[in-house]
């Protein structure tokens, strides 16, 4: 019926298609992505539902610790969560 070469080529094509589909599904799935732990000021503002200016104010008043990489400022999600817990009424 079918020769061995044909079956091998068919298997290779199918494997490539399955691999492509799996990669697309992983890239589209938010659960499969690694969420960054360090956030920029705009990202932290979105995370806390506040303005960028209010985040800058919290940083200036040292209410939220920051991670500095040169001139860049990043905020740790764990510290933002702690800030939320400290400010619950």
C-alpha cells in the first residue's frame, strides 16, 4: 500500500503541525505565561488601580519599597500586595 518513506514524511508533517498548534495555544493561554514579578510605575499603577502620579508619591514618601536598576525604578508585586494588606481597614 504505502511505502515506508511516505509514512515517515506524513508523520513528520503531522508532528510539525501538532507542534505549531501546541505552541500557539501556549502563547495564547494567560495561565501558561510567566507573569513578571517586577513592575514598572505604569504597570504598578494599573495593578493598584491608581494613577502613576500617586505611585510616584508613594515611592517618594517611601511607603512602597522599590528595586532600582540604574535609573530605572521597579516595584515588586509582593511588596505591592503587602502595601494593600497594611492599608486594609
